[in-house]
């Protein structure tokens, strides 16, 4: 047996190795240092920075690992995966800083070791989800991500709603991963392989197709759809987002969703592609009408998310429905099935990460000060907390997609991709949805600036750390809103998947 | 008589006796304990058939994990009143009919299927795949990543169990 090809493949999993080492480091440091937990966040950030070096290295790769006998292995390294891993790393670093200023997490001081270990468990799961090319590893990485996030969702165990969030997440998650596993087992039964590249060459044969094949693919989509909270698999989102500690909510809404999208794009593009034509449109195999299916799901998702958000009175629930709506826009970018749509998705994600993290951060700081996440309690905050209110106004306007914020650029590229693909009707529906979303975002601003509070509140100062964090999050919103060429160029150079 | 035959008779005897004992006990905990013995004897039979991996998983998964789950459920639910299920008329006839059907099916397969003397290459390959050597080699070369990922999955699960088991933070 020849192990050389296995050892050569080790270079493709350097970031994953770093993350795994950090998990062990955090556990042992927690054990050795005992009551002193102040070192843990800094170990985490150092580990993430080291991992980011190896991820940046992957921008120049376009390779897949190989098995001991030289056949195609399980893990890929390509610019597409590297882009999503960078999003995961950046949001993880920001989340670690969030945790430092979150009252909820500070109160659970004794469990900081477990907290950071599980966050790194999530990161490892997401990295494998992003770069995996094998259904077995895909399933295990989804489970690793889900299991860690179930526990983190009920981490503080303070209130009833915390445990409720965790339990609901476990039940929905367990059911959906079971459904996905069933789909995978059907695919394996039909073809005898779980490798996406081998599946692609199998599907070129004429005998595949029919109802059972449809069923298997829809079942697999259900598992991934749960992770990206696409309708009709979104039921868990509002409850879990409301109940979980807010750092975890913000993390789930960015990183977990990014990993889910990376997996979905890789699954569809690698498994079902026939060829890419000169203008960048993907010709998929004539097995499943992914285009109509994705358009249907995305319109359902964004409409449902936006209309349900209209009636929310809790800020976290509102952002949960808004994140469902954004998953709908992102799915629309995939439904174009072209390189241009993929570029739009990458740009959207990079910008969405900053604006959504920012919105959640301000909600957390305000909750630290006034002890509430209800929109009614935000009355008059524009005068007692001017800087915080200004920041959340910017983040919400950016989420709507109004210039000069970066959210406009994200939506612009998405709509250009749609119009170029002659999907005018769909673009109009998305545009109308954006108008609906304007209403509930502005409702928050109206409460803060135009409604008088019942009792006068003294002016509240923001701590220097939170101030610095907000600046870090605000700058990209304006920067990418005006000078977005570098981001677009990065996205354009990151659409390369291994094999295409 | 070779050692293999002696062991086969021993294990098969244990398996047959315990399965009869299991279904005739009225105390459900004792029935569950007989089931463990039955699983153990079956694992011995698998070993004799050179299916080592199956034997080990039989012991770990069935005799270990699933039986513990069984016993926990039995002890938590205290199913005393379940005994009345034996008094339902027609229940015994129904059970006998099902058991008889399965018996006939298995007997037909064993007596009338082609002899195991002439094994096709496919079947031989699947027999070899059941040995610990093959599975171990696959697990530590081509499937090393899922194997390690499963390891971290178990670590996360252990930590999660600890968090859930601990009392509220003071």
C-alpha cells in the first residue's frame, strides 16, 4: 500500500489541523489554569489568525486530496472554499470579541472553557462542510456543527427560553439530519459511491433519473436547507435566535449559514454540472430542474421571512426573520446558476456578515444597558444613546439595501445577475420584498428617534472596547458602499471550485 | 468433532435457550438480561463465521449501548401494567403465526439456496470486507478524515452532556 499520496494530501487540511489543535489547547489550558479563564479568548484569536494564514494559502490551490490507491479523496482546497473559510474566521474573531463584552456570557464564567471548545467544534464542522467532497464527511461535519450549536444555544441555562431554544433546535435538527441521511443512503444505493466527483461521472450515464432520484436530492436539500434556514425548513430559526445567547445567535446567522451555502453550492455545482459555457452559465445535467426548484424555494423563503418580520416586537426575532429573508435573496443568486450569480453570492455574504453582526452587536450592547430586546423599549434611545442608535440605523439601512451603504452594492450585484439571466419577473418579486423589509427596519428607527419615551433616560456612554468594535464594523459598511472594487475583484477571483 | 463445531453448538445452544427464556419471562428486567446473553451468543456465532467487525459491533452497540437504553426505559417507566398485554385474546396465535412465517422463510433459504461451496468473487470480497484487518486499513487511510471528525463529534457530545448534567450556574 502506498501512503505517499495520503501524506501529500495533508497539505490541503492545514487550516482544519490548526483548528483541531486549538480545540485540544483550549481544553487543556482550561484544565491547567483552573479558575483563571482570561487566557482562553486570546488562545482562540491566536489560533484563528494562524488558521487564516493557511486559508489564504488555499487561494492559490485548486486540488482535491487523494486516497491511498490514488483515487479521488474527500477534501478539496480551492479559492471558493478559502473565501467562505475567511468569512467564517472573520466572524469567529468578531464573535470572540462580542463574548468579551456580553453580560450573558460573563455570567457563565465557570463554563468559558466549554464555551470556546464548542465554538471551535463549530468552526471545525464548518471548515469540513465548506471543503468536503464526500457525502460521508459532509454528513459528519453537519453533525459536528449542529451538535456544538445545540449545546451553545442552551449554554447559559438561565431562563426557560434558553432551554426551550436548545430543545427545539435539537428536535428539528435531529429530524432534518435523519432525513438528509436517508437521502444520502438512497444516492449511495443507486450508485455505490459517496464521492461528489465520482457521482458526477456516474450521473452522466443515461440510466439515472426518475422519481427515486428526485426524492433523494430533495431529502438531501432538506438537511442543507435546515442549516441555511430556507422555507419550509425555517421553523426553528425565530425560537432559537430569540432564546440562544446573543453571541451565538449572531454566529448562527452568519457563519453557520455561510457554511451551509458553501456546501449547497458545492453539492449542486460539482454533482450535477455538465459544462460551463463561455458566458459563465452552468449547464446542469438534465436530471433535476434545480433552477425552478431553487427559484420556488427562494421566493417562498424571502416572502415568508419579510412578511413574518412585520409583526415582530422582539428585536432578536425580527433579525431572525430578516435573516430568513436574506437566505431567500442568497438562494436567488444560486438559482441564476451562473458564475455571475456566484460572484453576487460571495459579495453578498462578505457584506451581510458585517451588517448582521453589527446589528446583533448593538442589540446586545443595548440589552446589556436596558435589559430588554423589545422594540417598544427602544423608544427615545436616539437621544440617550446617540452613537449606538446611529450605528444600528446604519446597519438596518444597510440590511435594507439603501445607498451609500454596502448593503446596496450587495443587492445591486444580485439584481444585475438576475436581469442578465433574463429572470425579470423574479427580480421584480425580490425588489418588492425589499420594499416590504424597509417597513420593519424603519419601524425600529422610528421608535428610537420619533417616539418620546415614557420616562426620561439619562445619557449612557459606550465603553471604549464596544466603541472600537462598532467602528470596526461600521467602516466596511461605508467603505464597501463607496469603494467596492477590491471586494468585487476578490469575489471574481474566488469563484473557482476544484474541477471547474 | 472439531473445535469450531463444538463452539458452534455451544453458542447456538445458548442463543436458542436464552431467546426462548427471554420471551417466556414475566419479569421484564429478567427478560432484558436474557436478551443481553442472547446478543453475546450471537456475537460468538458471527466470530465463527469470520465476521469479526460485525461481532465487535454486536457487542458494543447491541449488548452495550442499546441494552443500557432498554434497561433505563424499563426502570423509568415501571411497566407493571404491561403484563395485561398477554391477556389480550388472539395475541398468542398472532405471535405464533408471525414467528412461524419467519421460521419457514429462513428454513427455505438455508435448505434450498445454492450451496456455499462455490463462492462467487463478489461474495468472497464481501466476506473479506468484514474482517477487522480490512476495515482498520480503510478507516486509517481513506476514511481517516471522517474517523477523526467523528472523534471530535464525540468530544463535543461529551462536553455537551457535562454542561447539561451540571446544575445551574450560581
